[in-house]
C-alpha cells in the first residue's frame, strides 16, 4: 500500500507554492501599509522600511517578516515599533487575504544585505584574487 504526502507540508523540497504566494501577499500588504503611512507610529513614520521577504510556516499560521530600515540604522527600534503595532497590521492583512486564519506576525532583522557585503569583501580579498589568477 502506498501512502501519499500532503504537498508542501513538511517536505524537504522547500516552501510550497501556496506558502510562497501567501508570503508575497503578506509582504505586499505590509509594504503598501508602510508606503501609505497607515501605521501611526512616530518611529515607523521616521524611517523608510524595506521588507525583502516574508516566510510562512507550512500551516500558514506564522509569518516571519524580515525588515530593514534604509541605511540599516535603528533596526531594533523599528522592529519594536512594528511589534507594538502587530495587532493592527495582522487585522489589515487578514482583510486582504482569504485564509481561514490570519498568520501571526513576527518581525526580524533582514541580514541578507550584511551577508552579501561580507561575501563581496571576501571575493575582493587579495587571497581570493591570487587563487583566481592561478587558474
């Protein structure tokens, strides 16, 4: 007897198409709220905030929202301000998405820019250049 897996849930292949789609919808909605100034908070209003990615759990009940203020400054206060306004943001996201449950939101610092900078510095290093020139 053969057993079939549910698509996407717990698979080692990565996020399902539905997880990716819901993550993008959440990302667009929060970005739209930030651009329009819908979130009334002085810290948020004082920063230009980028949301490069939203990752959704397989059960679609948890959304991890990666954020980065322009210039990478005041990350902690911005995340704290978004967390303070999480209930309002979640309610607005719920109105946009057609899901049984609106995902709980967690705000985290996006570290991909720092990692990209670290890799660029590594590639520009003298040691790497010597290795490339030997080939």
